[in-house]
C-alpha cells in the first residue's frame, strides 16, 4: 500500500529563515508521482510541483526547491528566505502511474508552517 | 479561468439528517475527484468521475454516501443519514484527461455533524 509520512506537524520560523519540510513515502510501484500542495488560510489546495519517479533531478522555482531522493524515499521541500505569506499547511502526496490522467492522490497529514515577522 | 467552486462552504447538521454538497469543476475538466479530511488526519480519496461515469469509488466509506455527476458537469455528494464520524472537510478537485493532469482543488466544504 502507498503511504506518505510528514513527521513535522508544525514548524515556526522567523521571516528570512530557510525551512525544510520533510516528506517520506512508501510504495511498491516502480512508476509513481510525487506532489506538493499548499493550503493557505482560504482553504483550497494549491498545486506546487509534480515529480515522476524517473526524474531525480532537484528542482528550483524561485525561493522554493525540492530534493527527491529515491534511495531514502524522500521528497523534501525547502523554502529559502521564508516570508509571512508562506504561512500555510503544506501537503506532500503520492500517486501511482497515470491512466488517462487519473491520479488517486495519497496525502500525508500535512505540515503547518508559521512564519512570523 | 474560474477555479473549482464548492457549496456550501460550511454545513452544520444533526446526526440522522441529510446533506448534499456540490462541486463545480473547472470548465473543460473531465476528471472530477472527491476527497475528505477528517480532523487531524490525512486527506483521503473518496471517488473519481470521468465525465458522468464513476471510475473509482473505492474510497467511499459506506452506502450512506452517494455521489453523482449528471451531464458530466457539476457533481453532488449526498450523505444520508449523516453520522458524527462524517464530520470533516470535503474537497473536490478537477483535472484534464490529457496534457497537464494537475488536480485543481476547491476550498472545501466543512461538514459538522452534531
């Protein structure tokens, strides 16, 4: 069975600090996809990134970066120079291979990030 | 383009009553999903539609839950009769069937059963 673990329930940082959100996953599939979503106070989940299991290249998008390591089954998310607007709940998710675009997402329990000024 | 919308945003009902949640996906998105987050736990998949057809309803908790997507546009999720353990946030998401598959989520409906 697939499982996603986000061991950090809540993280508090001061603005401009760097912060890393951990995500560890379990799956027997050789082809799978990993995701990060952000849930701001407005409630909707905002898509941040999708990674497939064959692409272990790290990705950087502005202040956001992701470190995918198959050897440790981890897909960690780092925010550099955090800002108050980064305060949200962040979810890591996993899905098996796509079929006609169908993705059954398996989520972790989320990490609440609080960035104070 | 307009995002996924859900109605109502919050519903408080008594045990044994019926509630219907509605989801309007992004126009052109044939995939529609329902997920649920019970307090403090992970968000869990409930079911998936492609247009009006249910493709996977393996996550539906029991037969008190009925989802429909008439005409392949909006979807409803009815809980009848509601139980205390049904309380949680119900999310709807939609995506395309080709091209970029990212799921776009709505803000959720918070259901409280008292």
